[in-house]
């Protein structure tokens, strides 16, 4: 897999319309845990009803990876790639022998 294919997979998953975030990982006094989207709204991975629910560490990770956060990361990544491409053009124009140009080229190729 490449970064590009990872990003495309995330974008496709977001387009499918998952339950919007923010998501939260919650544990009650009895030790039951769940991932929820909104207070008292959609419950996902609830150990009270689904004994096959992932362990708490995985559930907390799932909550952190809510669609709103993934979207912000993808938007930020796209902006970084755009800025690096612009910086590379400016560096190459001023001094084509700079090693920074080569490093940027390598990074940009890895993103495809």
C-alpha cells in the first residue's frame, strides 16, 4: 500500500457517510464501555450488549478516529502537499542544485 492508496481509502470511507463525530469512548462505574457519537445518541461497540466488542484500547482508538478528525487530517495533508509543491518550484527556480529540492521530490513521490 502507498500513502496515496491509504488516503483514497479514507476518502472513500468518508464519502460513504459514517456516523458523524465527534465520537467518545466512555466507561461507566460498572466497567462497561462503549464508543458513542453524541451524548446518548448512537452507541457503537457497546460491551453491555455485544460481548465481541474490541478491547477498551481499541475502542478508545476508534473514538479518536472519528470522521471529523480524519477529514481534518486529510485536508491538512492536502494543504501540506500543495505548499511543498509550490516551495519546490520556487526553490528549483532560484537554485536547482539545492538538496532541499531533491528531498521534497522524494517526499512528494512517496505520497503518490
